[in-house]
């Protein structure tokens, strides 16, 4: 699975979000009330947790965050994230030459929005993972559902553009001799926010 369908849906969501008419209405909870959506892309550097040796592989990532403004105060900053990642480059000599890990998932993200330019966050996602490798005759691919945890921060560099640093830890159950693989790594990228909320606490 190389996530072509998911990436197509991601691009469709980007274009729909860009076409969404911005509203000039002001609400008490935030300084703006346009579409509470952020779309981003980045570069990922991961330890694939491959059992034959240590190494890193890298690739690209896409994400969409939806964090609504019009919610009760106790839920402010809570939203939904959808992400997709493909790491398939830079294999070490101790790793299969075709080693590739693709993931796609979604779940909850909580963003601390007390500061206008700096937003730390934590997230918990469920997803689906696919891996290519050299495992023996007839066994060069596997897939499974996974659990993803992560944390990071965004920093605003322009009114609607934020740079992002993200650390993610994945749990792949019942995989090869590990019984549980745990790929983890960092992603650095940027996102475009269709609004620039600054909640007044």
C-alpha cells in the first residue's frame, strides 16, 4: 500500500479548503472565525526499528489539522489530525534495499494556544501501516493497524504560515521477531493555516 488514494483525498481537501469562503464575522472565543483548518507538508527522518540492524530512513509527510474555534472553553485547542507518511530513502547496508514504511492515520490533537506565535501540542492517532522488506520467498510485504503518539510545536513565521517540529512514536503489534516494532522519528515542515486563531483565556 503506497497511500495513493489517501494522498489524492488529502489534495482534494486542500483545494476544497482553499476555495472555502472566508467569513469576516467575529466571535467572542477567538480573534478570527475563518475555516479552522491547517494543511502541511514536511520531511521525516525515522528509525524504522528493523530487526537486522540500526539505521534511519527518510521521506515525506502530509497532515491536515482541524481545530474548531466555536467550542466550549474546556475543549479549546482540541482538534482532529489526519496524516500520511512515506519513508523509503537512505537505507543502511544492514537494512533491506527495498525497506519502505508507509503510514496513514487520524485521531486527536491538543494544541496549547496561550501564545500567539508558539503552539506546542500532543497527539494520539490510530492508523494503518504498510512495510516492504526482504523477508524470504513469498514474504516481502506486510501491513497492520498501528497506534501513534507524538508531540511537537509550531512557530508562526508569517500571518498564516507556521514551521513545525514533530516527534512521533509508533506501535506496530505482532511484527516479525520483535512481536512489536516501534518505529519513531522526527518531522520538520511547514503548514498553512486558513485562520490565525488566538484564543482569549
